[in-house]
């Protein structure tokens, strides 16, 4: 094993050991400002992801400072549906950070595989957790401002698939201004709110609510509300009501449209409100202290990924071996882990089923009783006459 020299180019990192701890295994992806590698934590033995800022950007003191500062913001967010930033890499000219490894690709991969709308089951397994994670960030005065399917990573663990939001890359701590240039449109156009397109510095949490609306629109219909050239897109976002999400379950239409209101004060005012509206629209049961959606016992977790028959395997993304997942039951269990903000509870799907079958038993017994009583009355009547 060799220690990396400060002069090594990004492509030459594979096989190197960063900070004596992380052995770089593979280049996983390239974004707008950084490379993402899969690496092994040599002391702990698990996989991690390492994001290394492009060298030309790393040479710019301001950009490097902002990149690392944003990594620190994400590090402070401690939520099961937010990608955990574990360490900062500063080695010679290299600047980057270490994250938990997500083995299921991105929401974009999933949408591309599905090739159309996701099912209500898939939506209800993913969307509330995303909303909850954002709500948690907002409570901690952090606005994401770059929500898009590429920034929603997926992690498959046992029988559950968890979305994990990442790249609070242009996140803004509420109240802190001045780190972005005036007039610079931050975020990806298709998911950016009208007010963000006008002035990215003056957005509040309702801008993230808008982006969540676009994400839900895309997940539920398989398409975006607005498309076209950047100029056409911006014009539509600023002035037009989006076309109705007709492919989506009808109960979700008002919810999606409310997220996409041009005027921020016409949208949901918090993620909490949005989450409640989603549960009400989807008729989804959840425990009072849990945001985990019930996966009915008969549904295999892999079905969540196969909507239109298109197979989705973890091996497609990052070389993980194919997982045969079988969720035979959803038991009550405390999920309190060091990374959980508070212990979550799995709700037991069979609980509601048990209640339902017990109610059905009593109804049947009552009907049999009434029938027997009627027969007895008729018999008595017959005997008397
Ligand atoms: N923690 C992680 N675990 C596993 N894979 C990851 C992780 N973070 C990123 N990736 C992979 O690396 C790819 C590139 O990520 P990156 O954030 O650099 O690009 P992007 O989101 O497409 O663009 P942007 O520069 O706008 O963020 C992702 O699409 C994803 O497949
Ligand atoms: Mg990204």
C-alpha cells in the first residue's frame, strides 16, 4: 500500500491510501465539481464514499473553503435519511470529505429504470423519509437548495430501502448570506423554485418544499412539470401553473400542485405539514413516533424497485453483489442507533391485520348469533300455531 503524494491526479488515486486510513478502490461518479470514489476504511473495515474536489477548484481558496464548510454543515446533520459526512480529507493539494457508503445508486437511476411513474408503494416508502430528512435540516436552520434525483442516494439494508439526501452542496444556513455571488442561479433548473430562479440568496425553506413538489411530480408521473430550453423553462416556472400530474394517483394531485404554487405563501409552510398531507392523501398508516412506512408483509423489498417489470439490482450501481431480499415480516423493533436523532420504531404490519381479522371474527359471530335467534323464534312461532 502506498501513501498518496500531494501531486497525484484524481485518476491516479485508485489504490492509494488517504490520510493513512482510506484505501481508494474505485471511481464511482463525477459531478459538477468533484469526483466520488468508493474506498475501504482500513481500520474499521467497511466501505465509504470519498468526494474529492476537482483540482482546478481546489486551487481556488474561496471555493475550497466553501466546499469544506458545506461538508461540515452536512456532518452536523445527524439523521438516518441524510448521508453522514464522517471526515474531512486535506492532503497536499487534495480536498475532500468522507461519507457513509450508499449501495443502491441514486433516485435518478431508479427513475430511469422504472421508465415511468413509481407505484404508490414505492412513493410511500421513499417520499415521507425524504420530507422528514428535509424537515430535520430545516429545524437545524439548513436549507438544501439543490434537491434533485441525483442528490437522493439509496441504501439497501436488510429488508429496507432508505433514501438518503446528500450534497447540501449549496446549502445555506438560515441567516447567513453572502457566500454566493448575487445573480448566480444555484441549484438545478428543473427543480429550482421560482424565487430561487429570481434571486437564490433570498430563499427560505419553502423553496425546498417547491423542489420536493417537483421531485414528487417526477416520481409519481415519470415526467417533469416543465421542460425545454433554459429560457423557456425559467419563463414557465416563473409564470405558469404546472400541467396537472394526471398519471399520479388522484389523491396526490392537490398536494403536488400546492407544493408547486408560484407564491411561496400558498405552499405548505413546513415539511411537517407536507408529510401529514402526504399520509392523509395516501391513506398510509404510521406510528405516532415513527416515520417509517409500513411495508405490507407479503411484499418483498425488491418489488419496491421493480415497478414496470424493470429489474433493479444493487450490483448495477457500485459493484455490490445482487441482493435477494425477502421481507417476510415487519416486526416492532427499536431502531435507535448512534446516528438516529431519536429512536424510531418499526410498526408491525401484522398488528393492523390482527385487529382487522379480530373485528371480522366478531362481526361473523354476531351475524351467526342473530341468525340462530331468528331461527329459534320462527321455530317457537311454528310450535305455538
Ligand atoms: N455517499 C455515496 N455513496 C455511494 N455513491 C455515491 C455517494 N455520493 C455520491 N455517489 C455517487 O457519485 C455520483 C456523483 O455524485 P456527485 O454528487 O458528485 O454528482 P451529481 O450529484 O450528479 O452532481 P452535483 O455536482 O450537482 O452534485 C452520484 O451520482 C452517485 O452515483
Ligand atoms: Mg450530487
